[in-house]
């Protein structure tokens, strides 16, 4: 069900999406002390974009999750980079005050080792990275360079 324009910013309409993200959204909400839910935004030009979690209206936090486990594959690395790009674009063009959080499965921490380009790029673009353990607990990863 769509939220009405009366409750959304002038350039967006938002509605809940992807019910399979609900459990993770609840866990993140409890840990971060925020009311998060899966969201889909319809932008002023008609573009639709979904995120795994976001709070308020307008959102102050945009979250995408890639809770992969097992051996990391290049397609998973590519998804992490695409998710980061999507969130930073959404923030920079529509919600400039929002923070961006990428929640990843622990095997993906390898992407953020010292000396790699990805941590520096994410830090430059103000993308926070967190790791999700098997009990759905999140810890922020220090990617500062």
C-alpha cells in the first residue's frame, strides 16, 4: 500500500517492500534504536528504487544488506559495489541529510582489508559498512584510512 503524497516529501512517495527483509529490519531496528522497514521510493520523475531498510520520512538512514555467507564470489563483490552506488546516489540526489549503511555478511569483510581501494572509496563517499553475524547482530567496520 502506498503512502499518500500528503505524508511524503514533494519529490517522493514511499511504500514498504520486500517482506523477506522484515526480520533483518527488526533486528537492525532493535540494535540501532530506530524504526526501520523495507522501503521503495517513487521519485518525482517516476523512477522507483527500493532499499532493504530506511527510517522516517524523509529518511535519515538508508540501508542495503548483503548477508552472504560461505566463500565470497566476484558477483557478490559486484553486488556490494552496486548497492553502495545505489545508496550514495539516492542520498546525494534526494535525501542529502541521510546516512548510508551497507550491512554485509562476515565473509565480505575481506573486501575492506588495509591497502585495498574499496575502503578508501567507501569512506570518501561517506558509506558506513557493518558486518552481520549469524545471530543478526551488527558491528560497524572501521574502514577509515
